[in-house]
C-alpha cells in the first residue's frame, strides 16, 4: 500500500495480486463462468456473466432478471479491463482518487469504455492478461465481489 492508497484501493490491488491463474483455457472459462452462474442462481441474482478474449466470447450466461442493458455494460466494462489490464473496480477507484474521469475530455469514448466495477482480468502467471470475466446486473461493488468470489473459489478448487 502506498501512502496515498485508501483501504479500498489497497484491497482492490490485493485482489489482482492474489487472483492469478496457473493456466486458463476454454474449459477453464466454462468452469469459472458456470461457478459464478451457479452462485448467482443460488443467491437469486439476475445478472449477465461474460468471459472473453477481446472479441471472442468464451462463456456467456444471462440469468432471469437481467436486462438488455447488461449487454452494453458488459461490452464496455470488458473493453476497459482488456485495455488497461486491471479490474474496472480498481480503475474506478484509482481515477476517482485523482479526481479524473478518462471517459470525459476525449481520452476514452464513453460509448466504448466505462468505469464501473464488475470486470476483472484473467491473469496467467508468466503470461499476463489473457481474458476478462465480467458480471453486470448488481451494484458495481456487488458485481466485482461476485467475480472475485468466483475466481477465488475456482483457484482454490484447482489447487486441491
């Protein structure tokens, strides 16, 4: 944690340091997406879940209660994560701490990018970011937490 990090920013950085995959392929995308979907179903969340490598969708699930808006949120959240290789929750917090919004003033177009939690990079040890997993339909913090909890459970299961 740096001197300027808020506790939330430090927590979000920790998520990215901790949640690194040993490998990630199409089968892993299916397993991770299904794990997140099953948890969302059990908790009664009407969300959409997406795992993609840039424009290649590896997993997609839209649960009852999700709206057509979730498609746009997923597209913009995942574009942000894939461009910056960080979670949208972390980026949102970083930019807010500096009083900046990259979607204003011509840097990033708000039609293509957004600062809203719920998209997280799939980072493979020794390789880097290979995909993004995104949830949309809850609050930004709850979308982020659903993804983080899903990745944490997935990685724990892989380690066993």
